[in-house]
C-alpha cells in the first residue's frame, strides 16, 4: 500500500480529480450542451482579477462589456475549431498540451521538501556544481615571442634563475616586455584570469607551488614567468554556505526525475510502433548504346 501511495501516476490522478472538481465548482453549473454558452461567475471573477492585476484598477463598464464579448467570441471560435477538427495534428497545440501535462507532473513533485540529509548528500555527490571558484594573487613577467624570436627559451630560462634568486616579487626590478595587462593581480578569480590570459594559462596556475617563480607558461599573448603569492578557494563549501543553491538544484533534479517516472508510467499504457520507411530499390543505371 505504501508503494502504491508513492506512485506519481496515482498522485496525478488524484490531482486531476481535484482540478476537475474545482473546474466544475468554478463553472457554477455551466451546461455541456453544444449550443449553449454560459460565462460562469467563477470565470467572470477570474477575468476581473486578471484585468485589475494588469491595469491596477477595475474595468469601466465599456471595458467590462468588451471583456465579456471577447470571452464569448473565444468560446465560439474554440468550439467551432474543435468541431472542425482543427486541433488535430497541430504541432503547436500538441506541444501546449504536453506542457500542461508536464506542469501537472511538476506540481506533484514540487510538494516534496528535502531533509538536511538529502541536501548534504546532493552536495557531496555533485561537488563541481558548488565548488568555490579559486582565486589567485600573483605577479607575472611577460616575454614576447615576436620580440625575442629564437632567443625566447634562453631568455626565459636565464630570467627565471634571476627571479628565483631575488625571491620576493617586491624586490624584482625586471619588468619583461610590454603588455597591455597589469603586472600583478590580487585575488583574481579563475574565470577572470582565463578570460584575459586564456584557459590554458589559468589551468596551469592551479598546478603551481606558491611562493616560487615558475615558467615559461604560455598564454594567448606569449609566455610568462609567474609568482603566485596566494591561492584561495577551489574547495567544496559547507552546506550552510550554499543551502539555497543546493535546494534549488535538488528540486530541479527531483523535478526531472519525477517527470521521467511519470512519463514512463504513462508510456506503459501504450504499444508504440515505429513504422520504417520502405526500402529503396537499387537504382538502375541506364546503359546508352553507342553506335
């Protein structure tokens, strides 16, 4: 019994029954006769509320009469369109009805609320979604391949030795070649560094030992010698720091899972046949006789 009560299809049927009952109540006895149209009190209240919410005021008498005429016109065209079968094989209508069914499924799943254990388990199993972006405080010396030419590797190696002998970047007087970027960055995020120097350069920063000069490291501009003073972040945060984000991601994951389970339950009611196109006959090559 517990397993049956947890079935999404049962939830959908119960919700559908409730929606049907609510619709019947709001229609206030609207007739199902083909030749009769009743604009119910519930529909009128919805129309008035929608107008007031949009315009921030009640409709005038003329506007109200126009709203009612528009509602009747809509119902007339709707019924005539159904009678003519215009809803059949219409991709827009089919897509809209599919969306409505998915909304019903989403409403059922949205009722579930995660526990602390659920959120923590989701955080631990999806670390890359919540990991804090690393930040780097570093200084670099740029060497231009165009200016250095074939001496680039030799110049980089010699300069690297001098820089490590000097140690602290504050004591380094070497500026390298000109580049329209700052020589030092303070707590710059990984994404910002990748945007300026390129992803390859940013990725290499994450592998370097701090408090030493390293290089040459390639960028979108050329090569660099780099000194990292500090690396911050890049670790998985505590649940208390990202609770709202984890909750949103958990709910979205549950929505997708619930939607798929709901669809699979419905799919069991159908036998699906995919017709294959007829096999094409081998093309015959015409042979022209030559005289």
